[in-house]
C-alpha cells in the first residue's frame, strides 16, 4: 500500500489537459492524413466527372488513378510526414514530466 506522502507527491492530470492531448492527437492525425485524402478526393472527382461526360462506368477506371495519385502524394510528402510525426512524438514524450 502506498503511504499518504507518496500519494500526495503523485500529481494528477486534470481533465482539461487530457482533452488537450486528445485534441492535439486528432489534429496531428488530420494533418498527416489530409494530403493523401485530398489528393484522392480531387482525382476521384475529376475521374468521376470524366466518366459522366464519356459515359464510361468502369470501376477500375476510377480506382487506379486515385491509387496512383495517393501513392505519389505519399512518396513526395513522406519526409515531411515523418518529420511531423517525430516532432509530435518528441514533444509528447518530453512533456510527460510536466503533464503528470
């Protein structure tokens, strides 16, 4: 059993700090995922418009260009994406003593 002195020394995270950590995690997920999702959306809309104009309704025609665009965006933005994740993880880990 822990003594009262030990329990008094343990700092507790208040609910606002927990909410802030969750919000920051969601924002980072959006920042990391947004470029890939936006490229897929733009290419999907363009291909869909092209299919509607030409009346070609083949599923692979819409899938392959989106896949290629998304892979291209990931390969071009990978250094930036990794930098963002490393920066977030570094900030999160270095702030552990401040938040507990």
